[in-house]
């Protein structure tokens, strides 16, 4: 397995059949997912660890973690996606061998999460509900000490200031450009290319 192979495999996952725009359902591009998964992998944060995929959607982040040897709990509010995640895991078994050590929990992620070693999240960016991603981080850091989370770069400083005040350390940032659908733009602009930053953060105990 290499980062490039992982990106190719993850690009074969099924996408949202009928995206719910209020829930900001938008899949992480497979290249971006593979980049942060590979980073977590080489830092020793996946193999043998319990990982949460918070707001799992079609499961790309958690499935990548499963492939790289983690036990994964998928948390998603939209019950329609349970079957899609299961189908996607089956699809990946045709590509690569890995253990089926996972659970899918249908619930609101902001209402509490099971304890784990690491969280991966591409949360709603807060286009529909202001600071929805901050509510995700709040829930995550009551359950796990460490997190990779995707955000609009425009909100990065607001979030990193807030994280610092919570005693959470910014370890690394990863810049990406996502091609977001119009429904996820604040002012329905024609331009779809949006700067996104993934934050790797840790709460020191
Ligand atoms: N993590 C996936 C999906 C990102 S889109 C990926 O990287 O491709 C954001 C996801 O969060 C959607 O699937 C949406 O249904 C889910 N979601 C939105 N609000 C939520 C909440 N309060 N609790 C749990 N999941 C939520």
C-alpha cells in the first residue's frame, strides 16, 4: 500500500445518492482523504487504534482508516447512509484485504461521542448552521485526545484561536482546494473552488 494506491482505491467509493444540502453532505475528495490518512498512518495513529469518523457520510475517512488497520466507529446523523457505508466497505474488500472491525452509529454527533484514540472529520462547514464545525470539535475533544478536521480556510483563524483557548495544540495544517457544489457556497457564487484547511490538533492530558 502507498498513499497513491490508497487515493486510487478510495476514488472507487460510491458517493451520496441524494445529497441533503441542509446537512452539508459533500464527500471529501479521495486525494485529500488519502493525504491526511497517510499522514496519520506514518505517525502511527491508525494501526491498532480506535478511530471515530464523525459525520461519516459515505465513509471515506473511516474506510481509509479501516484499510490502514484501525478499528473504526462511524457516526452519522442520516440513517440512509448506513447502507451506503456498508456497501462501500464491501466494495473495498474487492480491492484490498482488511479486517471488518467497525460499527456504524446513527446519531447526532454533537450530542456526545464514544471514547476513542483519534477522530477524523469532514464536518458540515457551517454554511447552513453557523459554526457547525465548532460544535463537532467540541464533542470530539470530550471523547478523543486527537483529531484531523477539515474546515473552510476562511474560518481557520477563528477555529485555531478557539482551540488554543481550550488548551488544544495545533500540530499541523494541510491546505487543499475543494470544488464545492453551489449549495455549499454562502452567497451562491459561481466560483466553486474553495480553500480548505485540514487541522491536525491534539489535547494534551
Ligand atoms: N465525512 C464524509 C462526509 C462529509 S459531509 C466525507 O468526508 O466524505 C458531512 C456529513 O456530516 C454528512 O454526511 C452529514 O449527514 C453529516 N452530519 C451533519 N450534521 C451531523 C450531525 N449533527 N451529527 C452527525 N452527522 C452529521
